[in-house]
């Protein structure tokens, strides 16, 4: 059984960004290596980047969402995740929105949170390790 890894928004973006082929390759390898989970929050942030930065047509963004959903379990943000995110914000000092992702990863028993934005190697609640796959 493969380890569970939560994918931060930037990992999803690199799957579809042609500007960074090495990071794109790393993102694809992560999907092959782990049982991946992401969240509705990450998908919404992904959509925003696709619209504003990548300037993808809506039809391509919708296709991308289908592909991501096929490769990853997509978690819903509920009150349990929201409350845990508040505690994580207090305890670790990350932004509330980053803590929503950390919280989702913890609730779904992920071993890793893959992100280039958070502190590489940091362990959250003695069970979740933040990993920068691009480092």
C-alpha cells in the first residue's frame, strides 16, 4: 500500500503549467508514487490560477478537474476541518488557508503534505510531514 499524500494547490498547477517542465515532471511522479488526496479548496485555488495566470479555456479547466479527481480523492471542507485548521493556525502560525490544507491532510490520515510553500521537513502533530518535492 502506498503512503497517502495531500497535494497543495501548487502541485496541481504544475501538472498543467508548461513553463516549468522539471516541476511538472516532479508533480506527475508524485501522483504515481502516492495515494493522493486534495481538497475542494485546492481545486478552487487551482481554477483561479488557471483562469488568471495560465489563461486556460474553461473547457480545459473542467477537463483538468476531471483528471485531478480521477487521480486524487477530493476532500470536502467541513466543520471538523475548519475547527482543526483554527487550532493549527494558533499552534503553528501558518495562514488560515494553509491550515485548512494541513487540517484536511491530517483528517484524511495523510503521511505527507506536498507543497513548495510550507516549511520542508516540518512535522505537524507528530504525524504529517511537509515535503517540498522540488527541493
